[in-house]
C-alpha cells in the first residue's frame, strides 16, 4: 500500500458485514474483438472481468454462489486466481480546493484462488450462511434438497493476501 497512513485493521468486520464483494478475474484469451454490447460478455476474452456478488465469510474463507455455467466459471476453468474488493462508503468530505476533496471509506483488497465446493454438507452450510446474511435468521432453518444443491455452484476463496484501507475516520 502506497500510503501507510491509510492502512486499516477492520478486515474481519468488513468480511462479515459488508453487503457486496466484487470478484475480479484475470483476462483470458488473446486479443479477442470486443462485442457491440455487454450482452455478449463471452466475447470479451482478453479483458479482465469484475462482478459484484453476495457473499458470506466463515472466518477462513469467503463463499459465493453462482449459476452452474456462465462466464465466471468459464474464466475460472482457465485461471482460478481472483481478486476480491469489498468497501464501505461513508460519504464525501468537502473541501475548498478540488484536490482536497476526499471520501470517508473502508476497503479491503484480497487475492486468492477460487475453488468449487463439491461436498454437499459444506455447500449447504455456505448457502445457509449467505441466506442468513441477506435474508435474516429465519433462513437458517431451510434444509437444502439435493435438487437445490445441484442447481447452484458454490465457490470458496481463501485469501492468500489482503490489505484494508481507510480514510476520513
């Protein structure tokens, strides 16, 4: 981190409480021509890819869910390295000079490798953690059927390196 005065220590709180993570993937392919619209996302080979996702943190790994097929999984099949970004924006800090305007925020950047969770028990626990985070405690009582588990992919990312940045406390 360039500015050590902005280093933070709130990684656990951000990982547990922030509502959205952004998962970044490496560019794949070689010099593919960009499509006319984002609807043809698979045509963006050669470009990095970032997607906002719901997630849950269990103290060791971040869990996300996605469809059984699609651009995320296609990219991860080629390169499972990912970058995670999580932030909390608390507002603008006005100033009298344009270059002095800043923001109050906390952010986390982590690097790791995404892997599919195959074990049905672990997959069910991860889905329950995500459901409880976004739907409340009542979601903890849901028992996932084999059909429900088969319909979704759960990915686990164990951060290999992470840094928290804060400003405007």
